[in-house]
C-alpha cells in the first residue's frame, strides 16, 4: 500500500472490539505512535512520515494481538472520482497493449479500487474492494481507470517515488450523490430540478455515494483529488456552479478534520472540463456546464476555485468510439493535461506552462468592423488552427445584455492575427447594431480532433471556452 508522505504527519487508523484498549503503532519494529480505541471502536493516530519511501512493515499491537501490513510505501496518494469517463477502463485505450507492457516500469505505483456501493447512511469503512493496493500489471490494469492510471504514471515518471491511486467512481452519476448533506445545504437556495439518479436497477438519492465511497476514506491522509464528472448534470449548469464549488470545499474540510489535520485543508483538486459528445449537436447544455465548472470565470485556479487545476478537453472528440461517443478514448491527452496542471498548482513547480490561452480584453473597432481579442495581456503567444469557433452578440442597444440562448448570436470568423491577438470580422452584424459580447467554442462539440481555433504556441494546449463582454 501507499501512505501519504506529509510534513504535518501521516494518519493511520483501524477498528477494534475492545473500547479503551491501548494500540502501539510500529514501523519496522520501531514505535511511532500510541493511541486508544474510542467509543466507536476506532483507533486513530498520526506519526511523522519517514524520510525515505520504504518499503516498511507497519504493525498495530494491542492486548488483542498484532496486525501487520508489509510492503508499505510512502509517497503521494491521489483519489480519482466522478462518473463514467474516469471509470473508463485501461482496456479501452487505443494503446492498451503497450500500457500493459510498460507497466513493469512503474512498480512503485499502487492501485486501490473502491467497489461500487451506495448507502443512505454513512459507512465507517469501505465495505468491498475491487483492488487492494495492487502493483500495475496486465491483470490489475485491465479494469482500472485509464485516466487515474495514466495520471499516476506521469507523476511517477516525473518524481520517481511511490504514487498511490484510489479509484472511487460510478458511471452515470450526478454530483448530488457525491456530495454530503452539508455541501448540498450550502446550495439550498439554488433551484435543483432533479433530486435523484436512476442507476441500472437501483435508485440512488443525494449523498448516497458520498456515504459509501467517500466518507470511509476521510481518515486517510491524501495529497489531492482528480475528478471527471458533469455530463449527468448538463442542463443544470446554474446549480452546478454552486454544487461543484461547495463539494470541493466540503471534501477539503472533512478530509482535513477526519485525518487529524494531516490532509491539507486546501488540498489540490484537478478536474476535466467536459469533452465533446455529439457531432453537430446545437444544444448549449455542455458549454453552459463547462462554464459552470470554472465557477463562471472561465479558467482555474481563480478566486473561488483556488488550488484547482483543469484539463481542457474540447478538442478531443471521438465520434467513432466503440464505447459510445460520449467516452473519448484519448485519455492520454486528458491525463497529461491534468498532470501539467498538477505540477504547477499541486507541486508548485515553476515555469510549467499548463494553461491554454485565455483572453484579457475584447475591443470593437466600428470603423474597420472588427473585434480585437487580446490573450494574456498581450504576453501569451497564440497559434491559430482554424478561423471559426467564435460568435458575437449583435443587439440594437449597447446596454442590452445577451443570454446564452438569444437569437442575436452570429458566427464571426478570424480575419487576421498576430503574436497574442486576433481580429474577428463583425461586418455581418446589421447596420446600427452593437456588438456587446463575444463567446468561443460555445457548442457541445466545438472542434475537430486537436483542431480548435486557438492554442498556446509554446505548450500546444487549447484555449478554453469563454464568454466575454466587449468594450469600444
């Protein structure tokens, strides 16, 4: 298994039938902590992480005997959660055979997989386990999360120390069922259309996956979380912008408290912005949800979603996927983009270029009938791969506000660009109309594979969708 290395200590816990019994914790026969069994029949302790990564033998001894776990490593533990796109297994990758063969080189990565359970009450411990800290090999990887595995592999390549991966996910699930009642109460003033999920032959209500698949993990020290979910909440973007923020806040607080302060109360949280789904579909549910995933700001980290990083996936359609086109097989790109974000946000490595270009201004030139968009305050070099993907909202009054579903939105093509700016042709707006807003990639499936309009010239990363008010 992998325990989290931490400056604030590492949490360890277990259960006993004897309340008040003294429990001695040892690493390689050296005592590192002493605790007692509480009234809930649980003992908890924290100890200083060793400087080297192991392996170690960890034992807990009480009057009832000794329990020992061997081959314990100290490194970074990441939880991988969400719905079907993070549940998507390694066998579905385009190069699954090569992944199996290469796994022999990553034996300090360990795989833990929580079995799918839902409950109306809180579970003290994980009831069933599909993988218990297995080493990666063709058998253990076959049904393991592809994004989780690849993310851990990239971290292992970079840091060359143990990585523990905890997969806890369920396809087709909404964010409500992964959220505690406290998190949901924080959004009680936001209207929520649906109160439950229907999963296969079972009915899943709010908090049921939190109860069974997140709460039992809270006592463990972790480094962070990666999350791929939102498809099931498309159509409820307004609510999601609150629910996502509050779920992250709630998980952070509860992991910190339950792990005796050993998990960072602002631990890093990475997520995947929704990938394309149906070719040519004009529904605005996905773009609205993508915007909500960023707390309606367009990029992360930001003032609301701090210590958060994002993998933009709008240029990864897989309309021919044999696993349904909502499940793109390009998980390598997704995991790598998460990994870049983690290096900068979670590990504070300097000079990691982990974000695609984001605009900082949009200015209308009525004389030339164009709109100039500047990226990164003119400091971010951009690459243009196609001249489409932008829309402007043309209205009769400059003070008019455009909503996403207005008929005033019209396509606007790129007519020129330079180092960090591009110019949109707005001549198709009616004479006398005012361009008050511009948006980009505001479609369910806005781009061909690796062929959106705007990329970072130095990092090859796509700019995320945005909507922006313009000035003149």
